[in-house]
C-alpha cells in the first residue's frame, strides 16, 4: 500500500522545504506591526514594542502573524494537524497535570488552529537559530540546532505514527523521567521549587490582607486595578458562572467551592502584550486561594491563511485546541462569555509552572532542548493529524532535516532585517515605546 506522503514528494520535493525568499506581495514591516496592534489596549502597545525591541529573538516572539503570512506564500504538503500556531522554543515548558506530576509540553495556544504541519516545525526551528545567535554561538552551531529540531521531529513522528492510538494518546513527557538528557540537570532546581509551590504560597506573594479581605497587590504598569475594570466587577460573577459551564461537571462542582474576591489587569508575554489579560482571586470557606488567569482570545493569526475556525468563540478555539494537543490540561481550562464584549479563556495562574531559562542555555543545553521540543511536536502532530503520511513524506534520511536547517537560517536572516526596520521605525517616532 502506497503512503500518500511519499507521493507528495513528486509535487513538493523535500529539498524545496529549505527555500525562502520574501514574496513581492509582502507588506512593509511598519504596516504589519500596526495591523497586529489593532484591537489592543492602546496604553499597553508601547510596552509591547519595548519588549519586542530587546533583540531579534524577542521580536520574533511577538511577530507570529508576520511569519504566518510569509509561510502562506510557499507551497506546502497540505497535510493539516492541530497546529500550535506560535510554535517557538519559549512556548514549551513544564506544568502539573491533574494527578500533580510535572510534565513537559507546549503551553501557549493563543494561535492554535488546524494548519499545515510544516508551519509549526519551521517556526520552532527558526527560533533555535535566533536563540543560538542571541547566545553568540557559532553560526554552524545555530544551524545545527535547527537541524536537531527537524531530526528529532522526523524520528519522533516515525515512532508515534506507528503506536497504538490509545498508547499515543496517553503518552506524556514526565520531567522527572528525563534522566538521560542534558536538559534534566538544568531543570532540577526548578522542578524542586515547583514541587513546593502552592496557590496558598502564591497568595502571600501577590495579594495582601486589607480590611478583612484579600486584595491583589498593584505593581503598575504590569499588574494594576483600573477604573474601567472596577466598573465591570458587578459583571464578573455572571461571567464566571458562564465560564463554569465550559468545565466538566466534577470540575464545575470544585470551582463552585470558591467565591470571587478581587480582579486586576496583568501584562503578559511579548506577543500577547496589549491583549486584555486579568488575574482573578478566588477564596473558599477555608480561606484557601485559587488564582485564575483570564486572557483575551482573538482570531488566530493563521486564520487568514488557512480556514476560518469552526468555533464561533475564540476562547473555545484556544481551549479545544489545547485539549487536543496537550497530554494533560489544567482542570480549570475553559472559556467565558459576557465580559466587555470580548472572548476569553481561563486557566489557573502559574500552577506548578516551569519556564526553562533557555535564554541562558549554552550550546549543549540548547541542542538537548531542541531535540526535546522537536520530539514533543512530533507527538502533538501524530496525535492530531495524518502521522503516517507525514512520516512517509519526511522519510528516514537527513534530507528533510538539512532542508529545515537551511530554511531556519534564511528566515532568521529575514527576522533580523525586520528587527532592524522595527528599530528604525521606533527611532523615527513611528512606533511608541516603553520599557517594562
């Protein structure tokens, strides 16, 4: 029986995956940035620009829409998976499962949507080239990291696509079991700290007791109570009740043991800066805390180049995509209606979350991390798409790996050119900036 993936090679040779030249239809960098700012909180846009201006690597993290458009100009295999969408190395990390074990998985799904599998892989590989350059490693080392991502993906998708479906679905990357990789020692201290973390300890860090009630502490401009949000407080309980209906019945029962106490605005990430994000403090009758992150969900940057999401609510799109891809998801992951006319999704804030300090990893750690991310992405794609066909297209040689390495270097070059244009626009006063 022929593998459909192998047949696609005649139309799109694997070596062609290494090609990149900017399309003549490509908008100016300034136009792209301004378009990506539409609908964001205006007072936070300068902070977004400030964070993106830190380095080409930081700029890349905030420009998923630009890359999505660039990728759309090129042929692809048309084999779709549940794409992460903004698939770069900083969007992977550790967190606690409902069973309270710490696993490694993708952890940002704001842009998730069914899309060509190559798009995730190329974005991930390019992020390692930029990280290598950021760490001032040799250019050959940076390229080797992109190749390592592709090689791990190739081997992983071959393995996962032949697994029994239920075995694949139950597969998890347990961080405590990563004893045979260089990344494990680097995470040891973080894992130990995470094991001791609790919502109650977080309460004492980010909230204070005031007049008989707990209240989130202001740290402007990153966490603060706004006048507009204070007016919305009367609607919060209605919003949270609507959100609870997106949870499983047992989890809804657990959620209802907590009562809303306070809410504040929070600035998060790089690409997300300017979208509405809040932290809600909930307390139960035992004076125990639960912190929920309430994050605005917008249309995926991929939608303009693939197909419109089947979900009318953008928060449901994020949640359903996350549940499909992750081996296990936060028990309070859900979506909500009825707050200021925007779509939101919710999850626990920093529930035993580990964010590896990859910006300070050396060559050995980055290479190991590249392999880990590539393998995890392979599991996600084999789980949600035509894994056997993808494996058939890629094959067993390193031809595809080398092509992805070539593309990643070329697109990293493009990102650095875009970053220079971005800095010039800031210097010329065309884009406001604030460092925070």
